[in-house]
């Protein structure tokens, strides 16, 4: 599963005073959105200054690196990439020097036409330093800004060239802007801070700096944020929306509120609906930590069956999902999760996880539950089977790797070694989301894409 860009985390802030505390703290809070690199750009004394590096925020933006790095307007980024595309060259913000100054951008999402754009501009003589979408976006924006005086019109011109998913925070010299693509694939929200405003991928970052949530940036909206106000430039006509379902299922932290729905509440409701759709005769309900926790709790509340923790997760082991080989992934899952024996031995257990992609996690963990003496292990899953690749920034790209494209639910049950297996229905999941299905991107679950993708079915195409 390689690709140029994946779900990342972005933030911007402006205030009457230094904003580095807001930016740094926010990047820490949204660290789960990307651990490969982090960076901050600020416009100070007529120039763009950037600090970035590989690894976690605590390393990439260490105290030492941050010393003396101040500014009252800044943007920041944490990057999720796959193994193949690491390196500081891809770290963001991307900064471009253009005829009227500097532009810096931090991007979350993935362009579906990045190859075409890169080829087109390479033909016209441009060079690129990285394999990142963000560089393409930054250079196209710089071109538009050079041609069009009004920055809002320049950003609209840029947006007309970009296809796919992009939430952006942008510094154009000393001005801060933020925008979401017209579908609103990736989240972005606005907060009020003591002496200014901020914009960030997840609302929990606003809480963490003592700010107050104002609202989401709307799909297709551009905002200019100053220390005193948020100026809105919305779409002039309504366009179809497609908020990524996987943000609520897996990607965002449970304390985030995105497009009006709290992630924790959605996951708990999914668990409750699963308990109705797929009841089980078991002694305990157990989550696969951490992402399956709220789903499992909802199942327990609705079914009245006690909730127990069955695994201790080692927080210091990184993501197992992105390791390149199946052997490495399996070894990493078992070293990351250790069973808590007293809650397992002799019990009929129901484990709940948020999703099954390749089936690695559950196969290993069911074996470990059985080794620890579980009598039966049943599985319930908080999303429908993942059957189609994501072209919009979630790290699920290769149809061939998805267990549900090759096997039926009964076959998957046998492969992972469960005594029973059920997924939530698509309808059940949408009900828990409380967002109309037409306003969601459900492509990974139903194979219908909100934008035109060659060789794939468009969501409004009749079957
Ligand atoms: P599997 O082990 O079946 O391949 O993947 C499912 C597990 O990985 C679940 O526990 C889920 O929380 C997690 N997961 C699902 N999608 C992603 C993703 O895009 N990135 C990462 N890091 N983990 C994921
Ligand atoms: Mg998980």
C-alpha cells in the first residue's frame, strides 16, 4: 500500500501574540493522524521560516529546534506516509517562493489527479523536488497567485485544477487561509483562542489549548482567518458532499467532533446497532484496543453483557498496519498486544474491532485468546467489509490485499479462526453516523465513488 500522501493532520493559528504554543500543542494532540514527519512554518520579518523533521512531533519539533522559533501567524503539519515515501523532502509545510512573496501550505488528503497534474506541469518545464501532492498544490497555488491579484480568486482557480480530497491551511505571506475541497472529504474546524483564532483537523486540539470550538469549515468554503475574525467565502451553489466515513470509524480520536458528530458517540452507537443486528450468546465483550473500544462499549451497553479489557496494548510500539511484509505485521501485532489471562480463561468472548482490512490483527489476536484459554471467540466489526480501495487519503489502496474482496464472511470467519463473525450493515453504520448517506463517502464499503475515477463506479451511476 504505497502512495504519495495519506491522511495527515493540519493546523493554522493567528493571534495577537506568539502562536507556537497553539501549533505545537495541536500537532501533539493530532499526532495519531501521522507519525512520519512534522513541521511548522511562520511568516516573520518579511520571510517564511520553517522547522521540520522526520518522526514524532517531540523529535521533529524538539524543544531545541523550537528555541527562538516564534511568530503570531503559523501553520503546521503531521504526516502519515507509507514506508516507501518517507524522508524530510516530503515533510510539510511545503514552501514556495513566487513573484509576490512566499506561500506555505499544509495538506491533508490525496489528489486523484496528482499524476496528470505532475506530468502536465513537467511538460511545461516545471521541476518537482518531492513525490508529495502538497508540492504540486503549493506550486499551482503560487502560479495562480502570480496571475490573479485577489487571493480568494487565485485559490478558486487552484481548486478548479485539483481533483480529489484536500483540506488545506495556507500562508500567503502574512495572511492565513484554510479551505476544504467541495466534497468535504477530510475534516477541518475553526476555534477561538484567547487572543486570536485557529483552524485544525480535529476539534480536540482546540480544547487542548483552552480555546472554544466555533464551527467546521464547510465543504468548498475558503476562510481567511485574522486575529480578530473569520471571513467566509462559501460556495455560491450547493455541491454534493462526501465526508469520509473512515474518519469516524477509525482515523480520528474519539474526542473529536467533526461535521457535527462526535467520534466517540458514533462508535458507541455503532456498537449498540451491532448488538441489535448481530446478537451473541457470550460471557464478556472485549475491545481490540484502542480503536475498537467505544464500539465494544456500545455493544456491551445494548446487550447487557459485561465489558472487560482482554488485551494490554504497548503504546510505544508504532503502527503495525504499515509494515511492508505480512510476517512483520503478524510479529508486530503479537508483540504489541498481550492478553490479560484472568478475563479470558474459560470464557465465551466477543471481541469488537473497528474494521477488518487484511485480517491480520484479528487472526493473530484470536489465536492469542484461544492460547490463553478462551472457550469461544466471536467477532463483531464496526464497519462493513472493506472491499474497495481508497483514492482519497486513507491507507487502503490495494484491492488485492483486502480479505473481503476474496472471501465470503463465513470464509473470513474460518481464516481468522473465529466461532462467529458479523459486520455492521452499511445502513446500520450510516444510521449511527446520523449524516445522510448522500453526504458521505462510503466508497471503501460499497465501491461507489463520489468523484470520477477511471475504471471505478461513480456513486450516481445506476447499476
Ligand atoms: P487488518 O489487521 O485487518 O489488516 O486491519 C484492521 C486493523 O487495523 C484494525 O484494528 C484497525 O483499527 C486498523 N486499521 C484500519 N485501517 C487502518 C489504516 O488505514 N491505518 C492504520 N494504521 N490502521 C488501520
Ligand atoms: Mg485497531
